[in-house]
C-alpha cells in the first residue's frame, strides 16, 4: 500500500483534478489517496463560520453558496453526473449545522465540509474514469478527543478502524479526507490548519505503507521559499531529524506533525512536483547524510513576549514552569525562547489565543511585547552568511549555534 496526498493547490480546479487522475492511474498497487479541501475553500469556510458566529447570516449564506457553486462548476467541467453535482454542498448551512455554544466546536462542523466535499468529488471523478475506489470517512474512522480545531488522534483505535475498513473492502484504491476526524459522540473535528499531511502520515503508519508521497506545486523540498528567493536549490534527500527541524522552524512544505508517524515505522516520505510527476523531487528517510547547503526558513506572524519579574526575586526554574503552564493551556505555539537574569522572552505564532495568555501572564509578571515580526532560521549558516543577512534588516534578537542562526526581525 502507498499513500498519496494532494493539497488544496493541486485540486484547485478541473485541470488539477484531472491531473490527480493521471497520477493515480499510473499507480499499479494498492493506494490511499488523501485530499485537502479544494483551493482556498478552508479560508472561505472560515469566513462562513465567522459570519454565522457574528449573526451575519446573509453574508454567511452568500459565501457558502459561492463555495457550493464553485464545486458544482468544477464537477460539471469534469463531466460528472448531475446527481453527483447536486450532492456537493447539499447540506443546508443554517438548518443542518446548528450554532454550537463553543466557537471552536462550531468551526469544525462547518470547516470539515471542505474536505468531505472535495473527497466526494474526487472519488466520483476517479470512479467515472476507470479508477474504481472506495471513499473512506475520516470522521468515522479517525477517532479524536474534543479539542476542537486541534484535535488529538487516538492512534490505537483509529489504526484498528482504518485497517478493518480496508480489509473488509475489496477495493484497491481508497479516497479519503485529510485534516479531519471525529469524536466518540459523532462530532467532526479538525487537526489544525494544513493538517492533511499529518493525516497522510498517520494512515501510512496504520497500514504499514511502503511510502507516502506529498504531491506539491514545488519541485520538492527547497533550501528557501521560492516565493521569497530567486535561486533556490532542491534538497534531494534528508533525514527525518533534519525534516522535523525544518518543519518546526516554519518550512511550509511539510507539516511538523507529519514526520513522527512515518519515522516510527521508517516509511520514506516523498515530496514530489504535481505538475511534472516524472521528476523525483525529495525524499525524507532514514539516512545519516546531512544537508550540505544553507537552508533559509521564514516563520511569519510572530509576537515576541518578554516577561520580567515584578520585583527582583526572579527564579528562572520556578518562573519557567509557571510561564509554560500558561502558554500550554492557551495553546500558544512557541518558536524561540531566550532568558536573562531577570527576563524570559518567547517568540510565538500570533494567534487569537495570545491576548488572553498575556492577560494571565500579567498576574505574575511585567509583560511587554513586539508584534509584526518574523523568525528567520538559517540552518548550515556561516559567519559570512549571517553577516549578510543581518545587514539590511531590523533585528530584535539573534540566537546562534555553530550551524544554526535564528533572527527575530521586523516584517
Ligand atoms: N484544508 C486544510 C487547510 O487548508 C487542511 C490542509 O490543506 O492540509 O488548512
Ligand atoms: Mg490547504
């Protein structure tokens, strides 16, 4: 069994979905195809959630109908039956998805429809074109807790569910949703934005897959973001350890959570170009080889929070555990830590959870912060590279080790 994952950019239109068919049809053996929501559907569904939550129902319906029409147009362009077309986004937003008491819970019920519909469309299209397949429902198979928007997967139960579903079916090709799961009570959950890679890695782990391939709109794993830098270099092979470091630093190409499930079973993970599928791309696997070019990774939208003791009785060990307890409870994502005799600074992703965390930190510390920042990580740095990168930037903080430099810079 192999696992293929196609992201939103790959299935953004009829042409993209037709290309998925071409890639899938080349595969001889058993295959699980994991698909994200089409194009920017997840962002659009977030707008639907916000409009509904703020009781702007007309706006919500307008946006929702635009999403529905876009899906139906693509399905018609692909020549699908009108019965299939009508099934896409057939759910009535207002009547079928009641507002929950909790924003995150409501969010998941709405946002999961993106993947449910893209997978339904893809499955029908593959079927209509000679690739018979079975559609698997992750809300029923991938059991999670109730941490809505960042649900944690019960891997033991989910693995059993997935293996059974596959064994009981005679199919060779399975189509399913990335990014979503379900609770024991039957509610839908999501695993965190860009979580489809993680789903693909988990499924590979559950079925002991030969490999996972993430098909992307880039040639593979590059040493910098091609949207920001002109002369990027392809990294053909890297170890799981190196991949985790890159992903954690903010490399967009692969979700940080997706390495562990494949590393555990030593399953190679390929990142390959969707538009030129004959190219090899990159592979993450068990190797002692080290990446021999400098790698630049940007993590955007950062806030640097500095905590100072209210008096001079600052004890690092005590303060650290208190600070990180608060940070953990408020679901902040820490990208860098720095301490001095009387301060601790943390760089975090600037999410909507941050203000409440700062409020709580203020009970015990004097808190100041800077926002509108990016964290630039350079792996395989040298004094010359660092000097060059520091020259033209407004830098708040630099951390260096022998091979890695991390710069917190104003955007
Ligand atoms: N559709 C989801 C998102 O855009 C999950 C994914 O694409 O991986 O975040
Ligand atoms: Mg996406």
